C-alpha cells in the first residue's frame, strides 16, 4: 500500500508537512481541491524565489505538502503563506486540516480509518488497534522518511507513546 503512496519524483530530503482532512474530501470535491493545491504549488515562493513544491492527497483523507529545498529553501514567511492558503481551503471545502488530535490507521480491509483521540483510545482498549496495526506516520519529515517509514506498526510509532501503550 505504501508503494502506491511513495513520492519518487522529488529529492529524498524534500521537506514534508502532513494534514489530516476531516471529513475526507468527497469524490465531487477532489478535482477542485487538487486544482487549488496545484495552483498554490505553482505560485508558492520564499522571498520572491520559486519553491519546487508538490502535494499528494492520499485516499481523500491525508494531504502531504512538500518542498524540494534544493532549488530554494522554504522560509518562515513561505510556511505562513501555506498556512493561510490551507486555512482558506478549510473554509472553501468546509473541512478541517489543522486538527492534530486525529489519528489514522489501516484496518483489516486495507482502508484508511481516521479517528479522533477519544475514539482512537477506545479502539485501542477494544483491541481494534493492536501493536501490529499499521498507522500513518504523520511525523515523517522528508520524502525519504515517508517512503521508508510512512506506515509503521502502532507499537513502533510515536502514537504508542502518546497513548501510553507499552510494547
């Protein structure tokens, strides 16, 4: 599954930011959503210098925004631009992108499931999410990190510590 989601057309050290889309973008919205992202990426700059930026939308639920900093590095101002753009996207599509208390795992049918903190905790307690359940590693910092560690067993992820689960 992660092979489908790998990013191979940008430098391995390209910087990444992850956003969970809630609720997921529906099939009628995805084309317009991706068009907005494409337009932003083609115009995104840092100190009036072009950024080689890109995005991936995974199963209409996860947005990855990236910058290949070999051309020009992202700056604080350019990151602020991306935040303002994403805030506008939230309004335009009536979604949340900045809720950091959403957690995504892969269920037994290989579907991405996103839950809020309480529901995720309940799923752990009920045994739905187990040590070997694959979770999205939204702390991957680079393309290389994403391609190699984008999916982790829950036990090996930062989430197991966050939820106080011991190996």
